[in-house]
C-alpha cells in the first residue's frame, strides 16, 4: 500500500470503530451537554495521547510479549472492574449533579483530557484492538518506514476526532433546550452503558 492508501484504510477502520457505542462516546455525550463542544476534542486529545504511547510501544515490540491469553484476560478483568466503578460512581453522583452552562474552568478541561486517557485505558476492547487489528495495520504501514506510520496514525486519530467532534458539536448546539431531568436521565443512560460494557468484558474474560 502507498501512503494515501494507508491513510484511507486507517481512517475507514477507525471511523467504523468510533461509530460503535462505548464508554468514550458516553463520556462525550455527557460532557458535551454539560460543558459544550470542547468536551469532545479534549476527550479525544487524551485518547490520542494514550494511542501515541501504545503505537510507540508496539513499534518497539511490546505486542510480542503481551499478546497472550493470560495477559489479555488480565487486561479484560482489570478494565471491566474500572468501567463498572466509573459507571456506579456516576450513578451515585446523579442526585447532586446540576445543569450549569456557564463557562468551564481550566480544571474541568484538564478533567476531560484525563478522562479520555482513563476511559480508553480501562476499555479492554481498546487494548485488544491494538494488539490484534492495530498491530497488523502497524506492520503494514511500517514497511514504508516512519512516514507510513505517520500516515497510519494521522488517519486513525482524525477519524476519532471527526466523529466525536461532530457528536459534541451537535449536542452542544441543543443543550440549552435540555432540562435537568432529561440531563440526569441521559447521564443515567451513559452510566448504564459504561457498566454494561464493564460487565460484558468481565464476562467475556471467563469464556
């Protein structure tokens, strides 16, 4: 494959994965309703930083050491526990959550960035994807050297940024029409999604 082919394949595969519901999408939805458009890009910025680290580790040979059933099972169980913890924590905070559309602080922005890292790291599917599909794409892109890897990663992260920014922008435009009751209901649904994924990954680890 050439550079453009690598970019397009990477973008298409990543975009199809981004469309699937998951913990990161739930965070983008709740964050965008609370703090506006910037929540999506900030969450993806944290997600992207973690993926840069993962790509670097895989290029250095990490995949050979951890792509084994026991390690994958341990990753799944740890991630499942963290996701369930996040979801339950959100449910517990629901009664005290308010709907304040005032400008967010730098601390809140940093919170979105860190949440993008932690939710991605806690999602076992993310690690498994990189150790299987992602590693295969990296090997293919790596045949063209560093430029090939850059085209691969650029296509991958732009797909995430495009989709989640679109979701964040759409929700931020209509958030002033959302009542506190509806907002809490959406957060409860997001928490349920995160918990469900945690339970699913935990169950799959024992199969």
